[in-house]
């Protein structure tokens, strides 16, 4: 039933499946209501999506970018802080990135010296890893193993 909810193509079908889900499992109401908020629903349910489908399908199928940012945060501010110390550390982290963004917007360099090696590679090849070959027109890698279906971008 939840998979039907995720794949519902229109709002009316989504509502019908949602009502059936709540009738069958009333205890999930708080969880379900959280997911029905506009900001959350648009990330998960096709019928609630506002993003252009072409753009949606162009997004990476992994959470690597999020995991990378979590690593940056943990490296910068540390872990296991008291509440106020943690909030202050996160605020300092945000201020640092706000300064970088503001500087980049007005043309101020945010890094000095040579660009990182991956940026040079991306400019030359159109990808950041020399060892990763682009996919064929059919979506399969030209060489190597098939991509895993478990990393399909389903909106979560």
C-alpha cells in the first residue's frame, strides 16, 4: 500500500490510497501526517512533486553529497557537544559557509593556489574520476558491472 502511495500519479489517487492506509493502520497517523506536509511530501510522493521531471531524473541516485556534507560538519565542529556548545559550533560553521558564498557571489576567490585536482579533471573530461567511464545510451556502463538497482532515486 505504501508503494502505491509513493507511485500515485495524481492527487485523487494519492488521497484514496492515503485514506485506505489510515483506515487500515490508524496508529500511523502521526507519521503519515508528517509526511503529508508540503515540504516532505514533495520529496517522496510523485503526485506531490513540484520539480520538473527531467530535472528530478537528472539527480544522482545516491546520498553521497549528503554524507560528504555530514563528514565536513563533523570534522569542522566535532561531535558529542553539550546542547549550547553544539548550537554555537553549528552556527560558526554556517557563518563560515555564508562568508564563502558571499565572497564567491561578488567574485572574490575563496581558494588560493591551484584548483583541486578533481576540478581540473572535471574540466578536462566532464567527470571527476578518470577511472569512471560514461554510460552508454542504454544507461548501462560501457565496461564493468551493472549498476545496482538499490540506488534508484525514489525521492528519499
